[in-house]
């Protein structure tokens, strides 16, 4: 049993993208109890790295908070939806560009993990 558990193929895309998106959907609909099974799935889909569930939890928290902030801003400033939407999308783009720059120029270990 232990050998088959360790020989499973990693599905990091599911653990790092699909599960945090599902966590965002569960958080926005107040189904917080779903986060525990989703974190368990993230752990199952990434046997090569034991602490993957912590990264998945962080991605879920940040993504859900970003969505809550955006929705709250859209409700608060109803007449300026284009401006709020632009700032909201630009913040995600800035985080993505910072992570790309971090990986390219710092040559951190995240680059060595294959998806």
C-alpha cells in the first residue's frame, strides 16, 4: 500500500489551480466546510510534496479575499464599475507579473517543480 501511494503521479495543476478556484467558489457561497475535503484532495493530488496543502490553503485564502474585496468595491461604487473593474483586474495582473519576475530573475526553487 505504501509503495502504491508513493508511486502515484502528481497532479499539481489540479492541486494549485483547480482546488483554490473551488475554494473561492465555496467561500463566496459561504460553504466553508468544503475547504477541508478540498485540502485533502490537494494533498492526494500532490504526493511528491507533503506540505502542498499549506500552499493550496494560502492560494484559496488570498483568492477568496481578493474576490470579496472586488465584489464589495463593485457594490460600494456602483456608478464607477469600469474604474473599479480595471483596478481590480490590474491588481491581479500586478501580482502575476511580480511572480513571473521573481521566478525569472531570482531563479527560485519553484521553477524546478514540474506540473
